[in-house]
C-alpha cells in the first residue's frame, strides 16, 4: 500500500485512480478499484468518512449486496425497513397508504435504516481492507492539469498525481463546476433537507410505531410538513431513535414567505409527530442540499482522465416521494470503477475509453430516471403539495361526518375545473408510479 | 430581536426549539477565517428576494438594521445559500480541513 508521503514529505508515485470524496459513491468506487488491483487513493475532507454527511435514514441494498453478499454480518444496521407509508397531511389530520411486508425482515430488500456517520465509516473500513488508501481531513481545492488534461488533485500546498480522477464530492460539487462539467446550480434542481434525531428506548420506538424489533418504518409525508411547498417530510425508525425531517425545494422555499429554520419545528408540532416523539430527547440537528432535478440536471459524466459519480453528477433518484440517493451513488461508483479498471488494463484513460461509463449509466441507471419521466410533471405539479393533501383529508372528514349525504354531494365539492385537473393528475400520477 | 429571528421560540409544553439551541447540539471546529464571503454588500442591499435568509438552515444570514449580515461560524456546509443566490454574490467554499461541522449521527 502506498503512503501519501515519504519521510521527506514528498508524494509517492502516481496513483492509478484518485477519488475525491469518501461518501457512498467514492468509497464504492474505491472498493471496486482496489479489489481489482488499482493503486487507489481516496481523499475525504471530513475527520472521518460520514462526519460531514446527512441523509434521512434508509439504504437500499442492491449494490451493497453485490459488493458484500453477507453485509448483514457487520454493517451498522439499525432496523430493516418492513413498512412504508405515504401520507397526505393537513394541520389536523392525515391520510396514509401503509404497506408492510414481513418478508423484508430477513432479506433487507426494502433496505435498512442507519446513520451516515456509522455507515460511511464502515464502508471506508471496507475500502481500506480492499487495499485503498484513505486520507481523511484532506480537502481537495482544485484539480491538477497537464497538457490541458486532468492529471491529479491539489490540496493546499500538496499535489497528488493520478492517471484518473473520480469526482465523488457530493451535491455541491465545486470541482465538477470548476471543470465545466456542471453548470451553476439551479435552485429548481435542488432541495434542502433538514433533519432532527430523537432518543427513545427500543421498546418505546416499538410501542409508538406499533412494530416489533424486527421491523422499521419509513413514512414520507406530503403537504403540511413543508407548508404545502414542493417537497415532503420524512420519519424513520432506528433501533432506539427516530428521525424527523423535511426536504423542501429551494426554488419553492426561497420565493415563499417561509424560513428553513421554522419549517421543521412546525412539522414537529403536528399531533401525529408529537405522538411519536413527545418527551424524547433531541440529539442532533443537521442539514444538507439534495439534488432532485432527475434527468434534467445530470452533468457531463466524463472527460479525458476524469469521471463524476453520485450526487456530484446529480444522480439522486428523488421524486420527492421516494428517496434513493445512496444506492444510486454506490451503483454509479461501482460502474465508474469498473470502467477505470478496464482503462487501466488498456493504459488508455481517454474520453473515448471512459465514455463506456456514460453508456453503462444510461443502460443501467438512467433508464430508471427515464421511466420516471412523467414523475417530474406529477411531482412538480404544485397541486400535489398544496391541494391534494388538504383535499384528501377534507374528503375523508366529510365522508365520516356526513353519513347520509349522497356521494354526489361529495363529488360536487370538487369544482368543475378542478375535477378535470384531478382526473388528469390521477392519470399522470398512475403512469409515473 | 428583529424580524430576522423568525425562528421558532422555545415554548413551554412545546418541542419547538429556537435555532441557537438546535445548533448547540452540533459539533464544530471553528476556523479563524470564514469559508464563505459575501462578495459585494451593495448587491445584497438592493437584493429584493434575500433568498439566503430564507433557505439557510443554520440562520447564518440575518437581517440587522436592514442589512444582510453573514456569520460563518454556525454553517453546516449544506450549500443551499450558494444554490439560491441568483445574484451569484456568495463566494462559497467548504471550510479547509480539519475545520467545520462534524455530525455524530447524520
Ligand atoms: C435530508 C436528506 C435525506 C436523504 N435521505 C436519503 C435516504 O433516506 N436514502 C437515500 O438513499 N438517500 C437519501 N438522501 C440522499 C443521499 O444522502 C445522497 O444521495 C448520498 O449521500 C450521495 O452520496 P455521494 O457519495 O454521492 O455524496 P456524499 O454522501 O455527499 O459524499 C460526498 C463526500 O465528499 C466529501 N467532499 C466534498 N468535497 C470535497 C473535497 N473538495 N475534498 C475532499 N472531500 C470532499 C464530503 O465530505 C463527503 O463525505 C438524502 C439526502 C438528504 C439531504
Ligand atoms: S440572496 Fe444573494 S444577493 Fe440576495 S441578500 Fe442573499 S447573498 Fe445577497
Ligand atoms: S452552506 Fe448552508 S448552512 Fe452554510 S451558510 Fe449556506 S445555507 Fe447556511
């Protein structure tokens, strides 16, 4: 294994691949590259991998399973997610679609909850075991160029040379921007996610959520949590903790009369959330930007000697009601590393060779985004956030209070124009799902 | 307390917390020089949206005497202000290592 510096403080020889960012995308790339014998360096600005990272709570397991078929043995799993809810919420009521699969208890197909400080650190250890060199507390300031091509990275006064560089530096990829692989960020394509975690006991979590220790729940909540702005609230269960958070479109938030700091506090006060967390001690407050533009915002994925993976490439499959960033980040990291391994065999790191990365991404990942092509319409449709949550709840209330009133009277609650919109949205929604 | 502190107040019987109490739960190693700088105060003075104040989850942008004042110390490095300021008036960077935020859970 290489050491970053020899006794004289001089960099050791050139790396086959330098990976900027030790999150799920970068670490997965490192594991695959190192396993295939590449001389691999990961640079992470945090004190340890995960220390700067924030997410809601669940990791899907396809790529993880490919990397580590028996990941259950030592991955920092809090709970398997066996129950998924989609909730429409207004100030005083909510309406949920609740799905539970007892099979998910053992196979983790629906993912598991964890914390990033633990998961990313675990993945970093695995990358080290595979032979990658991980340097934490190193912030890459810019890329090194030779003959107009990327040839390594610069951090402070240090330069590190690499045949290839993989940018895995997350949602705000300053490096992809400065390389011109990504434009100036558009607030339409990002949300801000804010999360609080609460301490309970394992028994209390089970009791309050009506689950056993073999179960975990994901609840995505639309309407009230974001002040009816585009986005959603989320609640996840951990072994003896609960996370409560919101993700709000930056475009919607910045132009609203609301403030990020208030939104989550008001959501927490909703009686449904209070039933789950009252009396629990808050342990952490955190926030992070999240790319959510889907296909539209995907950046240039490769150039001579360089590839962009994970959030840095805008790859979160977040349709607002379904968050899957980590799994896609890992998958893109895996594909990029496989392409790097091939390039290394051929000793050809040109754009042409690396273009296989984009082709494989198209075939293996972006196809999922394309299938969601109608989802943006559905999810960018403000009615989804500011109308239906209230509408569904009012319908339920009327139906219950007004027994005896004929159904037509209820239908007539919906005004003429809205009726057509409702039908159109329902059709598009069905297509998107 | 000006209009800038629109944060929820700690109220008896409520779990709402003001932002300073929430940020007190976060571990920071504060650098002695800021990692984010407002490029031109005059641009902020004439900015109608003041989007940074709306989107910052750490209340780093506060309005004091009708001016946007930026404090870098509580920044959780989320990137929202950079993305939201369409005047591109924010010179944004991550703190140099080993400074900035460290999350215990995340
Ligand atoms: C509130 C919220 C909730 C979410 N919930 C979920 C969820 O439940 N499930 C899910 O799958 N996804 C979720 N996501 C999305 C998910 O967090 C991301 O998609 C995922 O983290 C992307 O991984 P990544 O490796 O690409 O980037 P990151 O995890 O952001 O990692 C990037 C790494 O690069 C480092 N870095 C950045 N710049 C530099 C530099 N210049 N030099 C050195 N290091 C650098 C950072 O410190 C970081 O460790 C959520 C996101 C948010 C914000
Ligand atoms: S949005 Fe930009 S220009 Fe406007 S006040 Fe904030 S930093 Fe200044
Ligand atoms: S990066 Fe995030 S926390 Fe830091 S100042 Fe900008 S909006 Fe606030």
